[in-house]
C-alpha cells in the first residue's frame, strides 16, 4: 500500500555532535508515535563486499537496533531502512556511481516510490527528485538560502511546504524564489521521555556530581561551540565557586579543549560529562539540576538558532536561566520559572544564575507550569502542525 511517510536523511551516525541527525530521527519518531506508517530512510555507509542482490532489492524495513534506540532515545514504533551503498558507489569517479545519483535516479523511482505517500527531508537534491517523481514533499531548511530555487520545483503542486526555524531564514527562502505561502517557520520540539519523572535517578546524579560541600547544581546540555556561550559560562562559573556546574555534549576533542581552558582559568567547579548515553539519562540529569542554563553569544547565529534543549529544559520542570536572543524572546512573556539575562556578559550570567537559585528552590516534582507550557512544543505537536500545511488528500493515513 502506498502509505509510507518517508523521512530521508543524507547521514545518520551514532556519533556526538549530530544535532541535525537527531532532528531527522526525532521528526520520524514523532510521526510514528502519532500512528503514521513512518520510516526513516538513509544510506548505509558501511562498506562491505560487493553484493549485486542488495542493489536489486534494497528497501527492507526493520526496527532499529538497541544502540540506535539508546543514542537517539526513540520509541518502539519507528521503522528504519538503510539503502546499501556497496562498491563502486562513491568509490569510482563519475556521475553514475555517485551516491546521490543512485539514490535519486534508481532507489527513489523504482524502490521507494511504489510505497511512499509523502517525503519529508532536509536534503534538497532528494526533495527535488521526489517532486519530479510526483511525490508530495515536505522540505526543511535550517540555514540561510543563498541560491535561487528552481521555479518548476517550488511551484509544483507536489512541493507542499518548506519548514524553517526562524523568520529571518524564512525571508531568505522567499528572497530566493520560494512562494511565501509555501514556507513557514516552526519551533523545534522535545521528546516525550523528558516528561517522565525520575527522582531516584536524579538523586544519584546529585550524589555523583556535587562535591567539595557544594549543595547546588547548574547544568548545561548542548553543543560545545564558542557561539553557544560555553566560554561565557566557564567565566560565570568562576564567579560562583560555591556552585557546582556540569556541562554535557560535544565531541571528545571539544571536551578536552574546554577542560584545558577551565584549568588554565583556574575554574575547578565545572565538570565536563561529554556525550551521555543512553540519551534518556539526560532526563534525570535535568531533573537533578537546581538550574538549567541556556547561555548563547550574540551575533548572526543567535538570530536564527532554534535550540532543542530549550524545550527539553521546559519539559523537565527545572527553572532556567535564559539568554536574551531573538528566537527565544517570544517566550519572555510566558509565566516560566526562569530568569533572563543579556548575552556575552559572564558577570550578568552569574548574577542571573544566583538570582534563579534564590527565587526558585529545587522541587523534586519540578515546576508544574514549566511542564504544562512545554506540552505544546513536543515533536508530535510539531509533526501535526507540519501536516496541517499539506493538502488533505496528500496526507498519509494513520495506521492505528
């Protein structure tokens, strides 16, 4: 039956610092949770012996292995299909052995098309191919657009909607030829597991992380790039030696670099935890914290970022210190248990953290209005909003 809600990602790996891959997986996972026949499709980059049979019968659905489940924290309904890329694909020069050619001119029309109701992807080449094959298509673009869109693609009735994460990016797509009525911006979401209370596991985190008679824990989770405000956070921690800080995320070399920076700055109250697995352990870590901190530097990246962690923070019920950057300002009027501060200012960040600790004592059950406000920003709600922009006859049917 032609009812697959097909999510295509160019790369899926089990490596740290994979925000876009996490986005792709959790979008597909949310659609599956809603009851759609969702399947995440991506190239198999594991090189093995040449097997012609794989090329003639490549589309096999399966449930993800345990390491995939633990890395991405997905539920039991999502199915995946890896498309084989045996030698000579991408090993021998030439257009016809390029992986994208195989994907869009062979796998898509001959093996995916017969079962696919709609495609959802961040890959523009795959989106174009889907439209040319008359498959309803949802395209996501998270960065500014610098090249003109082909009119025959974006004006096609099969090109249903483009999703961005901020108004500036939406405008850049329109400037490059995207019809205004076919592009909207939506916030990212959080996974349902962040709503589950884990008091015992949270207490174990506190026993593990609090030391030197420190009684309060501040946690940051996310990528370890300077524009994310990590340097600012380390400097703020130095102003608050009586408070324990924990920073998660980042690749191994980034973690080592920031550990060295903290050492050079003589900051001894920051622990770098690296990439936490299984990912569900983040749920209890967030609940273990007295405060969750969302630092960010000003600049171009601050104008269009739409960080997943903000909604995870909300769902955890833990009070938040939030940097005043453009995408988050609409939340300033919400009755959140939160303190806001200017970007780029370590001392002001430190003051905001201390203020939040004074105003919002830790609650094992979390601050309920944060949790209640978070519900509208689940990945499942986002998936429903996206499909509302798709013409009803072109939407996949639910299987439950």
